[in-house]
C-alpha cells in the first residue's frame, strides 16, 4: 500500500468512501473498517458516518436520512474494527427510525438514532441567508497553513494530524494562526469539498457530510480563549452530535460551513453550525457539545 503522502486526490477520496462503507455480517450487524494510518483514537465523524451507513442499509432506498442524534460514550481505538448493531424501531407510512450501537471489544463507544423520511412536499422557507464572504478560490487551503507549522511541532499525534493528507479541502475565511492563535469572536466560516469526485449516490454524500461535520465545530468555542486543537493545555472530545439534513447536496462541490460557539463552561463547550451550498441553499444544520478541559 502506498504511503498517504504518495496518494492522488482520487485515491484519497476512494479511501474515504471505502472507510465509510461497511461489511455486512447478517442480522442487521455490520463491521466498520479502521484507518490504517490512524493516530490512536477513532475520529468522531468516522463513527457517526459509519453508524449512519449501517442504519441506511436497513431502510428502503426511497427513504432519505433527515436527522441523526449521537452520543459518544467511550474513545474508540484505531487499532480495532467497529461493530454496528441496528435496531429497527419504526417503519411507518412516511418515516423510519433506527437505533445503532457501535462497539469495540463488547463495549459500546457510540449510540446513534437516525430518522429517515419518504420525500414529500410541504411548506417551504429558509430564514438564514448565506453570509457574504470571499469565495474559496480567493483563499489558501488550511492544509498548506498547517503543514507550514508542522515542522515546529513535537513528534506525536498532533504533528501526524497536521501532516496527514486529507480527502477534504478546507479553506478558512478568517486567517488561522495555528501556532499562535489570538482571541477572537466564536464564529468561523470555512469552505470545504472533497478533493476529488464522489460516487453519485445521495447516501454517500450524506455519509461524507456527516464525517466532515465533526471538523471545525467544537474548535470555534475555543476561539474566545485564544486556543485551538493543537494547544497542549486543552483536552477536547465530542460528547454528542446532531445533524439535520434539509436539502439535497453534493459534498464534492464547494459548501460553506458557518460555525459558532455561543457558550463554554464547566469543562464543556457548545458548537452550532449551518452548511450552505455555493448558491446559498441551507442544506444542513449541526449541533455539538464537547468536553473542553484544562490538562
């Protein structure tokens, strides 16, 4: 297997799609693949996306995921595959509901509930408008900025994360000083898309968006404190995560992730996000609470 640094954009995205795919084991039981280049702990977005994929395989193809709610119970290990067991709680006229338990070595690491809907017409409006911000073509990739400071980081997980090629191109509207962050308001605007095309299936794009939604969000709650995820004085971890899928989208086309961190305290922080397509459609809303504790 080629090293990550030698992979083409197409290979990076193909590896992401494979990671989020699942191996059926019968009886609504599935096995999620592990990252061969993991840094020790399973990324929360990976577990959410794989759990969503497991639930999706037990629902009629005509029904689409419209919301999910997840609780992170224990850290997952990159050294082990994840088992997903699905419970079929409801198959109604328009909605289906599934519960998923993700486990490693017999211990649950994530509980997720997801609801699917047969698309129908109803009242429609959109109140928030996409902020007027510079387009992605005018911005530098976050990966380039991180790699510039990676050489100054000590050997370890953070340096590995900073150097690892990503299947997603993030471009921050507000300049990020990853080495010496300054205090600023808890709001952030980040463009993103996968670095190569994805398969056409809508379920793949929802899974990829679920994966991406765990990036950036909780970090916004650290901005008023002048810290980021690379700061050794802060230990952070996701506690729960919710997504509402509003409209159809493609995760391989530019979208704007608007995040805010309205509150932090008691070793927790709250993040909220809205995701817009390039033409201004609000396609998803996200919320997350996470642990933010002094080490």
